[in-house]
C-alpha cells in the first residue's frame, strides 16, 4: 500500500516505482559447431556485465577468424570420379527429388569453404545452401529475455558495430538482431513447446 494515500493502486502525484529486484547477466557460454558437429570454438565466462564481455569476445573472434571464414569462397574441385558420380545421380542428394520424373535441373553442389564436390542437387536445394553471410548465434528465449541484455551491451561498442538490423515482434521483443557478421536468433522459436 502507498504510505501517503493508503491504497494498493496509488494515485499520488509523487508516486514512483520501486525496484524489487535487479537481474544482471553474470555468465555466458559460447559454443561454435562446425559442419560435422565438431566444436570449433568455445568459451564460458563469469563476471559482472557478462553480456558486455560476450560482445567484446564476439568482436575479437570476428577479427581473428570469423570474417576470414565467412569470406572464404573456393572454386569447386571436380575430379573425373566426381563427374561420374554426378552423371549417375538420379535424384537430389538433399531432398531426394528425382531429376527426370519431376523435370528438375541437376546442379553440382560444393562446399564453399573447402571446394569439395558434395553431390548432385536440385536447383532449389543448391540455391538454399549458399555460402553463409552471418554466424548464427542462438540464445534460448532471446526475444523475451537475453536480447535485452545484448541490445544494452551494444552501446559499449559504438565504433565497432556496422549494419545493425532488428526485426521486431513488437516494441519490446525482437525476432532477430543482426550486426557485423552476427545474426542473433531465439532458439525457442525453432523448438516445439
């Protein structure tokens, strides 16, 4: 109850909201998985303002290896054996659609980072598997919780951030957040309840 007017819903002109608790991020764990689900990079850190340390670590890693990795574009290595494999393929190695029955164009799919031929793919699957432009960072329940800390932490790095883009659900919740080489997504949005 308000001490002045003795009501639960105070209407006093000098009424102010009182904070009952304060939530501060104190720990994060960052794990990068490679194409074969091997751990490429990991870091767990605990400190006051862990969200700021997390962003600082991301920006350092971006310069060290993330930018070069995303920029890698090797030409396809296509051997005679790969050519035979491609010619014999009847269906897309990703979706299984038959090239002849469905009158679909056959494409040579390859890894943009190694250059190795991966298989015969339909045009749709081949286009979907383009070279990634962003490192996807998944945070669980990010749109309703973690993303607020990330956005607050961005203020600490005004000269290092480029191309900030936000896709909101509404004024308080964000579907995605993008800057530099990173795209933040809510893993809860990809999982069934």
